[in-house]
């Protein structure tokens, strides 16, 4: 069995963290033009009369009407974007020193797990369709996978460093 070097582990960890940081930033930035994005998405849905098309149309119309009559409400999604970007900044710590800052990866893992109860509880209260709650939960899964692999690699790196 080929043993992995400290340098190889650091590179793997760095790539996983960069993927996570970029994902957070991209997801955050996409909340700014949400009305335009929904418009494009609705146009691309082949079966507009199906449940997905109907749901997207309902959401689009609500956002459009809200933006026309109450534009200040979009400030909430601006803050959502800001939060994603700020959380991404926190991950620069483990990018620089993964062992010292492994707590940030643990924080990310906990946040990804908390997406599930949050989506199901708040989604039910807000009358979000169950299939859409599952889509929201997919962000937790997408975040969990690289962060878990990253955390496992940080533990391996920590052992290598401590055995020097």
C-alpha cells in the first residue's frame, strides 16, 4: 500500500476547501439576481404544466410582485448572499493551517447536518413542497461530502505532523 505524503494530504485538503469556498460564494452571489434567474429557469422548463413548472412559476410571480410592490424585501436575500460570502471567508483559516483550524471544518459539518431539520421544519411551516425541501437538503449533502473527506484528511495530516 502506497503511503500518502504530507504534501499530498495538504494538496487534497486545499482543493476540497477551495471547492467549498467557491461553492459558498457562487451560491451566495446567485441570490442577487433571483428574479432574472427564475425567469430563465422557467423558460427552460419543458413541462411548465408539471409540478416543477407550476412551483417555479408560483415562486417567480411571488418574487416579481414583491419586487414591484415591496422592493425592500429583496434585502433579505442580499443578506443571505452576504452570509454565504462571510462563511466562505471563515474557511480561509483551514486553507492556511488545516490542523490548527480543523474546528472550522467541524463547524461546516455541523451546519450541513443542521440543514436537514431546518429545511423540514421551516419548509413545512412555510408550505414549501416536500420535493423542494429535499432539493434544499441536497445542499447539506453536497457540503457534507467534501468537508467529511477534508476532515478525515486533516486527521491523517495531524498524525503525520505529530509523529515527526
